[in-house]
């Protein structure tokens, strides 16, 4: 497998310094933000690269001799948001990222399926998580019509650029489990839209990432290595869908998600937390995760995503990198022993 880092956690430093961090971890790639919820911090010449071969070559030159390469582009956002100021911007970021990937010799763009409103004229997304009543199915039918049209277009666009678009199975999105993946592919006939397998969002849904990889097979294009720890005492009281988030004020550090939408503070105490690899599932589990991914594509990128608030930026990457490289080594050793 090819192991790297999703670079958002390193936006506090310029790209050359971020590459030094990745190399120091013993990893080979960095997944670069290219729009959506987060800015393209490490691609400051984005517009120039789209148009100028000289700008493209200069940007690619930053990677020469570093031992680190681009491990995909990331445009996570909500391209189906009913507020056009957000939805159209994020949709265009997916298109621009696809064009940029092609210009840079890349073939993976990570994003999310998106989430429309619940009916015509809506201004906010509507996430149906338990469609027990007929009205909820009406909402889903409406949303799937919107999603199918958009992703059919993006699939053709991606195919024209020889790029695969990988959708993260993420909450607050229409596609967040295996059944949704199959429905999207059936509705669109997509060949160039598939999945980024981020294990963390499967863990808290009580899904098994290894089983999901083997179930979806070639629809898995890309992977993220992020762990989840379920906190039994809190989960027993509030469940994994606990909504005790706190709204952050404009005087507090907060992440803009487009328009006037902002990320909230995580529930305290939380039913579950994002943690570095090994704090939720041991090395043996991650070895099996890599094994399943290798069965799909031995050259797939598996990029560490660090969102463990108990660990610093570099500390969290170091903890995760040790577990992931140990898992990769165990996989290789097991193959050698069985040869």
C-alpha cells in the first residue's frame, strides 16, 4: 500500500515544511486540500496551474527530491447545498479539483456526496437518518433526483479528465453507507465516481470498515486512516447520534463551512471521539484493514487524517504513523511467512 497524510492538519505551515513532516514520519504522500469546506492552502497558485504549464511545473518542482508525492486532492464540501452561494461554489470546487488533478498527473479527487434541502425552495440541508414515515421517503426521493443528476454530470466530467472521484461516507450527506453507494451507482451508471473509505465514520455507525471494503470492492478508490473511540458510559446514555453540540461565537476560533455556516464544538462529554490510530482499534485491526484494501488495489493511497484533540498536530501524526506503518509491516511479514 501507499501510505500518506491528509494535509489539512499541516495548514499551519507552508508546503515545503509540511513535506518535511510527512517524510519524517516515514510516509510517502500528502493529500492536498483543493476547495470545499477548507481552502487550498498548499496550492496557492491553483488558478495559474490550471492555465500555465510553467506554473504547473514550478508547483510540481516543490516535490522533487523530497521523497513525498501528491496523494490525491481533497474538495470535501456540500455540492448539493440548497443555498446556491454554498452549493454552487462547492460544486465548482469539485470540477476545478478534477481539472487540477488532471493537470498535475493525479487521478483521485476526494469529496462528499452532498446533501440537498428537503423540498423545493429549501434553504438548508435536510439529513434523513431514519425514514420510518412516508414523508421522509418523499424527501429522500426528491434528494436522490437532485443527487443523481449532479453526480451523473460529474462522472462524465471526471471520465473526460481520466480522474476518479471518491466520495467519503460521511454524516450530513445523502450517501453515508453501503446501500447508498449502490443506489448512487445504479441511478447514475457511474464509472468514475466511487468511494473514499474513511474507517472512522463507519466505526461510529457500527459498521465494519473491513467488511465494507470487501463488500464494495472496486468501488473503493481511496482510503483514510482515522480511528474512533466509543466512550461506553456516555454512549449508553446519549447514543451515537447525540446532538449536544455547542454553537461557537464569532470571537472564538471556528471553521467556516461556506456562507454563514460554521463548525460547532463537539459534545462534552462525547459518546464517541475521533482518535489517532491505535486508540480505538489496535494494530492487528489496521493490518486487516490494509489487507482488505490491498485486495482491491495494491497501489491505493491510505492517508492518515488527524483529528484527535487530545494530541498535538505532530504528536497525533506520529502516533498514527507508527500504528499504520507497523500494520503495513505486519502485512508484508505475514505474506513473507506464507510464501
